[in-house]
């Protein structure tokens, strides 16, 4: 089997919600973004698909670099040679992005599952077929808004709740205290400060939320500040979660492990170069007794890939769902959905196992990327 073409088709994501999750994703009003449908075509007629782009990061630039830097590397190759193809694509990373590499890799896994007649997580080596989900807040307007949302998520059966705060350390502590009081002491809460604090602010907030028995403390410092993460780990006993946007893709995890700069590794196929890279990272973390917690994928098909990845590994505890849930869903006939028990079930179809809404892609078609 040989790859005969790699197609990238831009299509509009209409009426993108006016939400933000930190200073890195400022609210932009209801507007449009673009996703790209990435299709790997073979001489035997089997196809693999993925989506490129997110509500906050339109796909155009990533898509252009994918076609110019990566397409020549994969056309004519065996699509089942994922390890070799990932190595070749990573040799061109200075000419493209991890998101572009990740989109090709996810499409290759989708294709391989279809060839094998298996869901991707079974092809990887299944550990489970369902996972617990947590609700991950947008930045809200008041303490009361966070309290109301957290209580509602708990009542609806979600397994945990994570706060994306306004990123003023005093206000953030007040929100964390109010939410803990509202949901009780036995409900898992997390804080994701989206790289917003100084070292001193990180310690102040960390001490407050560890006294409130928060489950983890995510990304308080910028991802390049590894040395201060080491100091934070020495000062706090709450688990630290980092590496979501640390430099270097899969290889970039090593300094965080050997310097003991984080308790938990973090990533997803979109930002770390695909399912292959994330599977490596999860197994690396497991060898050091660490979890690999999977970040939201930015689009519906990436989140399906996330679900397959989580079902294939043992050292990941919660599946992230950004709120509002429906605002993040686009491009599939039927999207994955958290059940009343707070669980997500793995798709059972071959490959990624979900149906792309090709009619929507055609209606909202923008351009072929060449």
C-alpha cells in the first residue's frame, strides 16, 4: 500500500463562541475560524482523516506549511510506517508546526485502524473502553458564576471541575475558596492558571489551594521557566501539572523529568506532534511513575483522538472537556458525549470510529491548500 495524495481542504467554522480560557486566548466575539480536513489517500482506496485547527487558531498557516513541508515527505510512502514517517516529518519541524505533524499522524492512525478493522485504541493496545471526564471552565465574570457552574457540573455527574481563573492571584484565591466551600471537601477540583503568575504569586496561590485540597495545580508559570518550576516543586506538596506547551515536542519532556520540575506531564496530539508522539510520552511518564494528562484537542476530531489515546494508556486520570461543551463541537455527524455517570465511552468503529460531516465540509468549503 502506498500514499498517493495528501489533501488539505479548508472549511469555515461558523459562529465561534465568545469564550476565553486565559490571557493566551482572549475573547474575540462570535466570529468564524477555519478548520482543515486532512485526508491521506492510498492506492488501495483506504483513506485516513484528521482535522487541523481550533476555534482560537484558524488552520490556514499550519495547513500551508503541512502541504509544503510534509506532503513531499509522505506521498509515495507506506502509510503503516508511522514511526518512520514521524521521524521524517520531525526532521522538517523548522519548516512547519507540531500541529501540522500531528494532523498527518492522526490521519495515519485513522487509516491504520481502517486497514486492521479495529478502533485506534485497540490497535494501540487497549487498557479500558471508557474514561472519566472533568468540566474545564471558561474564564467567568464573577465568583458567583464559578460557584454556580461548579455546583451544576457536580450535580450533572461530572467527575471533577477545573477552574480557568481571571489570573489575578488575589481574585483567583477567592474563587478557589468559594468553589471549594460550595461543592464540599470530597469533590475533585483543579486550578489551571494558564502561565499567568510570577514565582512569588505562584507560591501564594499554591499554598492557598493545597490547603483547600485541590487535586492539581496546572501551568502557573510560563512554560520556558523550568528552573522556577523546580523551586515551586520544592516549596509545595500539591501535584504540579505542566509541559502542555513546553518546547521540543516529545523530546522536550526529558528535561522536566530529570530536573523534577513537574509531577505530571501534559500534552495532546495537536501540540506534541500526533498520537505516536503522545503514546511515547505516556509510556515514558509511566516508567517514572508519572501520569500523562491529555489536554483538550482544539477540535472535535482531535478530541476523539484524545479519547482513543486515553483508552490505550493506564496513566491518565481525567478527560478534559472545555466549557461550554457544545461550543467546542463542530464537523462530526455525532460527537462524543459525556454520559450521566460522568464517563466517555470509546468509539467502536474502525479507525477513529466517528463519521465526519462531509456535507458540512462541502457547504463551508473555503479552498484546497496547495
